[in-house]
């Protein structure tokens, strides 16, 4: 596959590390070297590695806040319109729209929609589900869900150069350094 | 210091006990947990599954008979209109609460020991809420119009009455079920990826496809972990007030009425404490056999059981306080109906149920003042059964004893369950255990990635500053997050 065409179909280079401490150091060295399209693939979130990889914090909170506010608004509109406008119900000595009685359902719908926002927002931001991904072609990537830690540098990185990047990753202690095809 | 060397377990109370015992590394944790689902199905599993399925069929038969005949097949009758179905509903929904407490509240409080029990407890929550949900649905009598409880257009052109606590309950329980299921699923995704990768490696392609589908293509990318951890934190933050609201709203079903014995402001906190108590009881009932039979004792350690026992002691004593306070308030209120309701509860025709409740819920957890008993799985298991029994009786006492003495003595009656009542209740255990056994067989029963995250070698600074963080410390002290 070492033809000229293969260059364009490269996804990136993936290196394996054997501990959380090793990938933490490697991540720092890689971004210090100037690489920007860098990611780690780990069996659990390694703490503090976000900064080493220069990855930004999640904006998921904003999605959830919007969903929660929608839930509150929707609940209030629903109860007001159904019990006070469309079919007024006079019961238990309260006016058709009595705000204290709306609190429990308003709270529940706020939680429900926020929860949807958190879960579906998370999958959306992560571009999941995506059952196929080039990184699965790496020979030992299955251990990323077991006990090994991987660092990937994508081919779209401006500093990417097959040979140089490969030897750089080997130089910082990576093993099984492989070029992954797209 | 002196020359005495302590070889045995360290007694320094400030030193954290290890969360994972034995010589375990990341690979062995994966192996221990995945092996449960990968090895040949044990005979015992088939036996238990057979019994559970039989009970589940029994539930189907009892419910079918009810639907075709009517609610007259139960013991419910004036004045006791809420009999076993509501007792069972509150019993099951309460059991669910411990799962959420472990997964959400202990997460927010950074109680890392939760990692080895949260997965199974969340599964327990979901299955318990399923079992709970059946009862109010069939209790309406005409189950074919159950959709009237939802704000859906219907032939009467009417909407539900949103001022009713019973309707709040519909929203609370359905939200609770949905959020619990989502929270559980989000937690499962990385572990399903582990199962997928192991199945693919071993050439079990059907399993790999099935796990792979639900793992959604997870490959542990740190960009994904950033959003994932945020989502997990937010879900924990949402579930915490949610779980408190659910049992508070369940208690409103009673407390918002004007019935002596129900109309009390202590109900919401008392119901929540009781729910956590009963749920932790059920966690012990499930986890003690599971850790023994599935070889998980290095992950679910005696320290975990010890902690659960302390929570049982705390919440059991809280419900004991509530039982006492109810009597005090009834006396202090000066309302003779209230006073009668409570004295009748303890000394009337249902005195036996009241004292079963007190013995199981208040007296039995007091054994947990002793460390040796908290760390004895046999004692824990026996007391956990008492807790389950006691909490069922608590709901029976609240529901039935408050109703059987109506305001007019001419309406007084003695409630007795029918065979169908009993079969339906026993059948609900069939549903619960069928689901739980399927979960134990096919899914990662412990949170693999979370357990790895609390092991000392998960700390990126592990092994650098010596003496700062020793090998036995369960908690990497330099990184307080997660």
C-alpha cells in the first residue's frame, strides 16, 4: 500500500503507552512539540490530561441549561393552558391555575429535559454513535478499553509528517507506533 | 516510634482502606469482571432463572386474571381502598432509591468506594422501578384507559388534574425511571466497549456486534471523555434532587390527604430516609451472594459492606426517630382522631404489623454498632432480609392501619389480602429477579472503567512523589476530581 495514493488516505499515527503516568508525560511532550490534532485513548479518564493535550473543557453545560429552561417553560405552559384555559378545572378550593401545585411537575419536566440534554448532547458533541473509526485498525487498540493508553496524532495536523512524527512518538517512549489508514 | 511493626491491617483511622484488594492491576480488574459474563453459564444461574421466570409467569397470570375480572379479586374494599398494590408500589419504588443514592449522591460527595457497587445498584433501581410501575397501573382498575394519566388528547376532551399528587407521582416516577435508565446506560458505554473489544479478540462475533452496537463506537478518546465526564456529573447533579423529589411526591400521595395517620409534614423526609434504608437493605441482599458466587470479593470488599451497614444504621435510626416523632406530634396536636390513629396503629387489630415494622427497621440495624457484625457477610445478609421485610410492613402499616378505622365506626373493617394479592406481589419478585439475573449474565456488573479510575496507578503522578501517595491508598490524593 506504499503508493503515492496512500498518503491521502492516512488518518494518523497511533502510539501505545503502558501507564497513565507515561501517557500524561507523552501528551505534554507532544503538544509542547507543536502538534495540535492530538488525542489520547484511555480505559478511563486520566486526570489532568486535558490540559496536557490542550483540549478545551466541555460546553455541555450550556446545552443542559437550555433544555432545563425549556422543561420549566413547557411544564408551566402545559399546566396553565390545560387546567386554566382549555378546560378550566375548579378543584380542592384552588383557582384553575394555582402556581404552588405546579411546582412538582415543573421540577420533574426540568429534570427530564435536562437529562435528555445531558445524554443526547454528550453523544452529539462526541459525534457518536459512530460504529466505525479508523483508529480501530491499530493492532493493539483493543487494549484501550483494558489496560493500555494510546496517543494519536492525526494526519490533518499541520506538523504531521509520517516519518518524523513516527520517530518522535517512538522517541518519547511510545511502542507499537503504527500509521493508521483512513 | 517504637519498634513494634504492624504487619496486619493498619488501624490508623486516617489511612484509607484500599478500594481494590489483592494484587490487582487494570488487566486483572477487566478480567475479573468480564469473566462473569464470558464464562459458561453456571447451573445455579439456570436454576435461579427458572424460578424467577416461573414467578414472572405467575405475575402475568395474576395480572391477566385481574384485568379480565376486575379489582374485586383483591382484598381492597371500603374503607381500605388502598391495599397491597399501593403497599407494593411504595415498597419497590423505595428500593430503587438506594441505587440512585449510590450512583449520584455518593458520586457528588466523592465517595470513591461507590465504584464497585454502583452499577449493580443502578440496575436494581431500574428493575425495582419497573416492578413498582406495574402496581399503580393495574390499581386503576381499567388499565385500558391508563393513558388518561398522561396529558394526551382523549375522547372526553379533558385534561388531567395537575393539582393532584397522584398525577405528580406519574410525572415523578416516569421521569425517575427515564433518568435512571439513561444514567445507567451512560455509565455502561465504556464498559460495553471493553466487552466488545474482548469479544472481537476472542472471535465471538455475534457478541462483539451486539455489545458494539450499544457501545456506540466508543474508543476512549479523551475528547469524548471530557464531554462524558461532564454529562456524568450533570446527571448526578440532576438525579440527586430527583431522587429526593420522587419519594417526597410518593409521600404526598398520603400526606396531602386529610386522613389521620397520613396528614403529616414529616412524611417527605421520613419516606426518603426509609427508601434509602430499604434500598441499601436490598443492595446487601443482592450483593452478598453475588460477590461470593461470582468471585468479586477483591472488588466488593468487607469495607464496602461495612460502609453499607453504617448507612443502614443511620437511616434505620432515622426512621425510628420518625416513628417516635409521629406519636409525639399526634399527642401534641391535641386532635383526638390523630391520637386514636397512632394508638390504634400500635395496639389495635394490626398491632402485630406495627411491631414487626419496629423490630425489623429500628432494632435490627442496631447490631451494626459493632464492627465485627458489620464485617460479617452472614449477619449482614440476615439483617438485610429483616430490613426488606420491615420496610414492606412500614408501607403496610401506613396504608392499611390508617384506612381500616374510618371516621364512622359503622365503616370499620379488617383488611385481609386474597390469594391474587399474594400471587401478584410474589410475581413482582419474579420480574425483578428475572431482570437482575439477565443483567448479571450479559452485562458488566461492576463499573470497570470507574474502578480503574480509583486505583492508585490511575493517578498520572503515581510513583513520582514517594511517600506522598502510597500503594495502598485507594485515593490519589493529588487529584480530588472524579
